C-alpha cells in the first residue's frame, strides 16, 4: 500500500424521528474529495478507480446537474433507516433470491414512491458509491454494480430489476452492470484523480473486504460493530434464509451469515451497566461514562475459568432468524469480566448458529480466516472453541478493509 487515509465525514443528519437514519451526501463528497486532494501526488500513477462503500443505502439525484458538478440530491437514506413498515414490505412481491428488509434500497424507493416523496427533478438513483462514480465520470445516467444491486433486492443475476414500473418508476432505476464493468473515465477536474483514468462499477463493501482473504476452501469471520461469516460458492443455488447468497468475483457467489450483533453488542452491555449504575447511585453521576481503556483491558484479559454465565447477545434485532437476547446463570459472585467475556463468546456463538459448521464443511471449507476484531482477544479464543474442527488463523494480510480490497481488484486492470 503506497498511501492510505481515513477521515470522519460527520455527515449524519439530526432528525426528530428515530426511524430516519440519513446522511448528507454533499458532506460525504467533500470529505472524499478532501482526502483525494491531500493525496494528489501519489494518485498521479492511478490508472483504474474502484469505489466501494456502504451497501443497501439509496440516494436520489438529478443526472444533468451531477454531470455538471452540481449536487441536486436527496439525503443518503442509509441501511439503518427503519421508516418503511414491515406491513408495507410484506405487501410487495416476493423476491425469489432473498429476503427484503427495511433499509434495502428498493424497499425504500417503493415506499417513497407510494408516498409521492420523490422530487420531480430527481431522475437518477443509486448507492453513494454509484453517485460518486457518476460524478467523477460526468455521467448523466446511473450505473450500478451487481454486488450493490443485490444489496438493494429485487434484481436477478441477469442484471435486471424485477419490480414492476407501477411500484417504482423504471426510468429512475440505475442500469445494473456486471462486476468489473468500466462505466467511464475520470472527466471531473474537481477531484485529484488523473483525467482519463478508468472508473469501474461500484463494489459492495463486504465483498471488497473479504476479497483478499477468501480462497476455495476457506471462510472468513469478520467482526466489527456488526459481524459476518462467509464463504465463496461456485454454484448457482440460493441458500435458504438467514443466509445471503450474493454476487462475488470470478463468477462465484458469496454466501454470508450477517449479524447485527458484533462488537456493538458487547459495547451496548457495557454502556447499559454504566447507565444502570448511574440510576442507582445517590451522588451526581452526570459525568459517569464508560472508560474505554478499562473496557478493552477487560476484553483482553484471560478468562480460562469454566463460565458460570452465558449470554445470547441478540440485543439488536437480526434481519432474519432473530432470537430474543438471554442472560443465564448469573451467580452472586459473577464479575463484570465474566459477563463481558460471556457476551463476546455469545457473539461468536450467534454467528455459528446462523451459519453452522456442518454447512461450511459440506461446502468444502477447511480453514477459517479471522478478520477485523475477530483477530483480537477474546474473540479469537472463542472462534477456535466454536470451530474446533477447522484450521483457525488470523488473516495473513496486513490490512483488511473494503478500500484495500477494492484497490487490489483495480490492479487486475492493465495500465492504459
């Protein structure tokens, strides 16, 4: 890696509704453009641009304005948005290739269309990555990589949308293109990318993250705020819910168990303990807050004793096959160390429930590669316990990120 940078976009939009989870697309663009400008010298050797980022979300814009470098668009409605009622989603046609949930692009668009909330001047839509690709290539119409199209739902492997035009105007939807399709070249002078560099269709962030790690006989357990356990599959079958079967690379599929309860579940319990303590203490607790140093130290500490407590930490509702959260076996001498370690163990156990070891073995998986926080204690220890029949190894790649995977994919293209 020649150069790598990250920066917080501070683009979250405050609303009165807890169901609305939106970001300011212009702030995201300014942040990305600022990062690129700070890397101008390094970027002069770039010949191919691959863009990856947040899946499922949708932003709607005016194509003519964007091609002229102006942003006339909606907020980015993210994957965490829950404004679309389940009753409305249930009224939509069944998608034969998976389940549909609130926060998925097509469900959001169908809801907005039913409420006449799509501005007449908006004639394009896509993920934020598709919009940025159109911006730098000065495209007046939207093109979307098939990986991200699947994250929206209601498409097929032939790059076709399957919802009828009376639900969402067909003219609004982006054209789906296969992974690796060149959608244009850099024409915008507002970004510090070489003019003429090719721009390829957007990539899903999960696919890009695991791209450097997956081989034919391996699975990847990736742990961040959420958690994923996935393997590559060369067939065309669709695995039953709760598993997701999505386009990957090299004509393969990515089969994924995606859990909303990753590291965020352990963090939530720690925050709740602080909150409960505040409610029970008699003195001023306005400044009582979680000490992240102590929190990390507890998680890194050894816990070799036989656990007396077990936790099923499904605090955040899973999109499929959800089970209520449960804490069992609390004893008078149970410590906060034991409780947090049991929660971390439960995160791994929940993933193995969604994608059992026997399914992995049946599909030729022999190795489990750990990525993200799964390489850290105590998660690595618990992964080895739950997947004892597999060779469990920390990833051998120095970096694991969607940006790194996208850059590796871009290297497959020859210099112009």
